[in-house]
């Protein structure tokens, strides 16, 4: 199966294209692209496929959806809203749900795909972070990913606001509050965006253009860039037998991976269709149309906005009055701080790491999270911070389902949002170090064979056997964390210029953090490079393909 | 009478007979049993006898908290002037007699039957007026406008009970319960008596006709099927997010593991 040239059918097509566009070399190369097969490399693909599903179902919805705030009286088939005044947007969404054949299914698939899209982006990002796959040369793709995530959240928020039901209106009201809370320019931004008062007449139609045209367009371009870069750079891979920084071991794109990817697309579609058929999402007919005098318990945004909602819920009600202007910290801080912290932190992280470790090497081998305790711990800190805010966003549901006081949950999360991350940091770090120790022990003493023998002295011992070759390659794949070339002090005890000043000190401290908890696996830097550099066996074994990079 | 014999031979005849018998018994029973609805109509005069029986029941089951003459104690409020509706609601939903005072006295299986509840209500009403138990007609949702009810519900009730009456949390461990169990009469009584943390909606804020519309909305909403599949508890996006992660991402990860672990049929040697 390790044919390097694709069969006739494909080759013919490539030949056709080549005679006209001169693309054969490019395409043939792409067909041979090798994909490592670890399940976690498929997470990003869920996002890609749900995005495609979103484009398809969204286009279907545009055929009937009317992005207008014009007031109409409903006389559709959902009798419980008969004769109620509502906007055309809400009216048309009701019609999609009850009068358009397959409309409700499409709406539900669209919404479930949106949930899956953002959830898979999140897990995909976590995978990339915890394995250090964002390191050189992939920093740009990491940034593009963050852009996709941010835009995805916005796209979801706008889509959620389109039907003009009670929940989306409540969400918009909060969005408006956030806009207005921005000092100095807030009010202008609000008037500009809404074209007058709230909710006004223009906003839904503007949102619509942004939702179906602008953001999808940018997303499409970014997804394209993301994949072209990925294709050019290749995937990272976990270290293992025969795996080096210079090669990729896995399945060739054609035909194995292509079939798998196709099947995986079908899976994604099946799961969204399954959810769309059997699980009701966003039942706008139950929410009712938005009217400013109505509000409901359980007013929540979709999950991807949940952490902002949570921040808003637990923020104390602080405001300052400056020269007659109110600065509403109670809205400003929760709206901007958590998002800013997480996104800015994530964007800067690869560069901070490079700066602190002085590591400018190319990394194609993914780290096991335990082997980078500082990164892993910081990651878990952020995850916990996010998670606490997220839970806080559902505090009313938590309070209701577990019969605790709503105030108690608010106060709990006020503490937990600070204490939780600290605990997560410490625990994660301990865990990583512990796992590293046991790895080192395994390398040196072998694994427990499960065989107990009695020594002549009468003592029982368990036999150990050396680690299997495959497993050993994984263990030896651990890369020593680079300490910065210790500029230290020169003969006169004067610290080197690079470690002077606040910046130098900070760098030194960070460097320590990165390298401190490194348990050496001994035996002269075994790091999987042993059989890597220089000689890279080109021949694949069996159906496994191996390609050297570059 | 040949046709009867012919009919009796039909395979479905047996079922038809049983059904007919059941129908007759049902109608007879409905006619014979006391007409509970009209018995509770607000304009029905309660007899002296009811009041006396009610007082006896009260001193047994209620006076320890509410005082010998319902005048109230440290542990429970006075019931003078709360009216029959409040008693009918509290006792009919099993909240009273209260058991272990927590943050909120919950709904439970009623201890007293309808007759006894009426007697208790009659006794409390005799102490000084208050809203009467609504008549069957007052709470009958069948002719009411559920769409209007929905609008009123969203403006007045949804902030505590949630858009579909699924319930919601309040401060201090209190909660607005789900409205799945309350009967039309209890919904009406809840509005006019305002139990515990719930405000009173008197007839000027929400007219009797509007109350009936609200009852129509609540009863229709809770019996209406979910066209989109499982309703996920009708609590909104939190449950959807949970389902998206557990089912959506869960299934996809399993699929990813399965697909990457699959090897093409041809065996290789290693
Ligand atoms: C990443 C991409 C997208 C996300 C996250 C997203 C998300 C959403 C969400 C959450 C809704 C609310 C659905 C509901 O009513 O339950 C929505 C509605 C809508 N979306 Fe999208 N969407 C995306 C892309 C698109 C695209 C590409 C189109 C059109 C070409 C589109 C067209 C629509 C329309 C017309 C509606 C309103 C109809 C309705 O609410 O049922 N969407 N979107």
C-alpha cells in the first residue's frame, strides 16, 4: 500500500490539470503527504467538517430567513403564538421551524454544528497547546487558530441573536450594555452599531450581513491559510520508534488518509444529524419573541459565550464616577478582562516560551504534556480559570438542580475563580513530575512483570523486565528542556548583561520555571534523536509511510 | 336478532364489549361521585358543620405552629384573613402541614383528602374573609387565549419559573418550582395567594380572564411535545452545551480513535 504514485484515475486527472495549469508536481507531492495516526490529530478536522456543515445548512436557512425588525402578527401553524406581534426575523424563524419542510431539522443541525464547531476548536487548541505543537515553525498557525476561535465565537453570538427570540434579545441587550460600558467611545459605538436606540431597526439586518457574509468569508480565508500552512509544514508527531524531527510516520494522504478523512466527515455529519434529529436545540417558540419587558430564568448564551456570562454574574457591582461619567467596572471588567487575559496570553505564549528558554530550534516532535511541567501547569491554570467562569455562567441552573442558594454559588465562584487555578497549577506540576519520575524509573529498572518470586532468603520480590522497544522509544523521546546559556557571572562576580535589569531577571525567573522540574531520564540525553539525525530511513514498513520533511 | 349473533362472531367483538362496559362504568361513576368542582365554587356557602370540623382538624394538625386560633406564633404566620384559596393551595399541594422547615417548604403528597381540605379552608375563611377558592369555570383553560397567556407569562412569571415553566433558582436556597404538577386551580390559587417567595398577582394586576389565559399557557406548554426531539429539560442553553460536549464531542472522539486505530486489511509484518 505504500505506492508513491497514485493510480490511473487520479494520475489522469492530475495529468489533465498539469497540461493546462502545470500543477502536477505540486499535486503529486500533496497526494503523498503523510499523516500521523493519533486520534488527537483528528480533533481539528471535526472543526473543519462542522464548518462545512454550517456553510451548507446556513445557506439553506438564508432561503427563508428574513433579517428584518419589521413588525408582523403571527398566524402560522404554531397556534400558541397565534396573533402575537413579533419581528419578521422571529416570524420567519418560526416558519422555518414549523412550515418549511425539513426546516426545523436544518435549524437544529446548524445550531448543533455551531456547538460542535466551537467545542472541537477548543479541544483542538488544547491538544496543540499541551503537546507544544505551537512551537517553531508553527507559531503563525497558532495565531491563525486563535483568530478562528475568536471569530467563531463572534459568529455564533451573532447567529444566536438573529432569530430575535427572548433569549437572543436578552443577549443583545447585554452586548449593548458591554458596548456602552467602554469608556469615552462606548455610546458612539453603540449608536453606530445599532443605528439608534435599542433594539432599533437596523441591527438585525446588519448582524445578518456580518453573519452570513463577512465572518464566514474571513473564516474561510483563514481556514484556507491554516490548512495550506499545515500542508506545507506537515503535522507534528509524538516521538516513538523511528520517529525523528526530520520525518513523519503515518499514512499517506492518498489513498489511506483520504478515505479516513472522508469517513470522518461522514461521522461528523452523522453526529450533527443525530443530535439535530433527537435533541431539541434553541426552541425559540418556547422562548417567545423578544420584548423589552420580558425576561426568563435560564437566560443563557450558548456555551462558548458562557465564560463571559459567568464573569458578568460574579463581578461585584462596582462603578466609579469620574467627572460626571460613570465607569461601569461591573460590566467592563467581566466583558474584557477574562477574554483579554486568555486570548492575549495564548497569543503571546509561544513567543514568551521562546524568549525564556532561548529555544529557537525547529520542533516537529510533539511533547508529552508531562515532560513540560511548567507549560502543562500554566495550561491547566488557564483551563481552570476558564472552567470556573464557565460554571459560574450556569450558576442558576446549578443552584436549581443541586438545591443550593444562588448567592452561595456566586460567592463560591468568586473565590474559586482565583483559588481554583492556583490549586490546578500546583497539582498539575506535582503530577507531571511524578509521571516523569516513574518514566525514568521504568527506563532504568524496567516494568513490573507481574511475576513474584521468592528469594532464597524468603523475601518476595516482583520481577522487572526491560521496557519494550516501542515503549522505550516513547520514553526516550523526552527532550531535555533547554536552560538558557547561563550567562551567570563573570570572573569578577558581575552578572552578564543579558541577565541584568528587570527584563533580564524576569527572563531568568521564567527560564527557571520552564526548566526546574525536569527529571532527567539519564543515559546521555536519550531523546529519540539517536537514530534520527542524518540517516532517515526512507522506506516505510508495511502500510506505514514515512517521509522526510522539507 | 340474527345480526347480534353475527356480530358476536366478529373477532373484535370481545374488545368492543369490554370498551363499552368500561365507558358505561366510567360515565356512571362520574355521575355518582361528588361534583368536586362545583362544591368548591367560591359562592358556595360553607356550612357551620364544615367550619367546626375544620377547627378540629386545625387544632390537631396546624395549631402547634399557627397557634390555637390561627393567630400565628414565632414559627409560623397568622392565618387570619389569608382566605380559603391560600389554605386550599397550601394543603392541596401538600406544603401544609409543614414538616421540617428548610429554606422553602416543598410540594409533597397531600396528607388531607379533598373533604378535609375544604373543611380546613372553611374554618380559616370563617376567621376573616380573604380570597376564596376559585370556581371550576374561573380556572377552565379551554376557552382561554394561550397566546395572550404566553405574553403575560413571559412578562410576569418566566423570570422565576423559566420560559417553559421548568423552574429556576432564587436567592437564599429558595426556588421557583417547576409548574408541571400544579392543577389549574392551584395555579390560580398560587397567583392570588402568593405562596412564600412568590408575589401576589391580585385581580387588578392580572385580571381573572388573564389568569385563565396564563393557566391555558402553562397547561398547554407542559403537555405539548417537543417537535425537535428530546427537550433536554427545557432549561435552555446550559443543557444544550452539556449535550454538545458529552454526546457530540464524546462520539467524535470515539470515532477519531476508532478511525485512527483501523489498519487497512492487508497485514504488515512487524
Ligand atoms: C462558523 C460558522 C457559523 C456559526 C458558528 C453559526 C451559528 C449560528 C447560530 C448559533 C444560529 C442560531 C440558530 C438557531 O436559530 O438556533 C445561526 C443562525 C443562522 N445562521 Fe449561522 N452560523 C455559522 C455560519 C453560517 C453561514 C455560513 C450562514 C449562511 C451562509 C449562516 C446562516 C444563518 C442564518 C440565516 C441563521 C438564522 C436562521 C435561524 O436562526 O434559524 N450561518 N447561526
